[in-house]
C-alpha cells in the first residue's frame, strides 16, 4: 500500500494535504505538535482511509526521534514525504514588518534542516521504499527586505 508522510498535517495547508491523500485511498501518516488536533483529524478521516498522526515538535531536541519512534510503532514504510511543517509563532513580524532573528532561525530549522534530516534518515532506513519527497517553503522567501 502506498504511504505518504505529511509533516505539519494539522495546519491550514497540511490538513488539506492529509484530507486529499486520505480521500484518494492512500495510507497517510502526519505530524502535529498537538495531540488533540491529531486525534480530531484521525477521527474525521477514520472511515475514509488509514490515517495516523504522530505528535512531535521538530523545534524540540527529540522531534525527529519522536517521528521515527512513532513510525516504528506503526510499522509502516513511507513511500512519499511532504515536508510542510511550520510554526506560526516564528512567522510573526513587528510593526515595521521585520522578523526577530530567533524566529528566522526557527524557520530555517523547519524549512531546511528538518526536511534534510527527515529525508536523509528515511534514505538510511528504507532506501528502496522512498520514492518522492516534496519540500514546501515559506512565502516569506519572496518578500524583499
């Protein structure tokens, strides 16, 4: 069975990705920083497809470990990855439109380092199962300062 991992699966865009692939009959595993939102989405899609959430925060030291531990418990191989995780708190700007440097570092972590680490680790543990990975970036990348 085709399995897709969607990081940030309970956010505005991620939720749409999860719903789309679940309705297409794919087995979906998604990440969320909220156990409550993850359970709600699992319940919403329970009759549609196999859909499981893993609670982890990629900005925390054990974020990647929590993802891979959760996948081990499920026993699923992942064929496709959509790196979509973001933190709304790090997307804030001040009244002049500037971001705090610490927020920029968190965005870099979520948008560049975490997708690299996820893909690298999947390639190590299941290189023949992984077929595609898609990375979504921040719209802030098109804003000139």
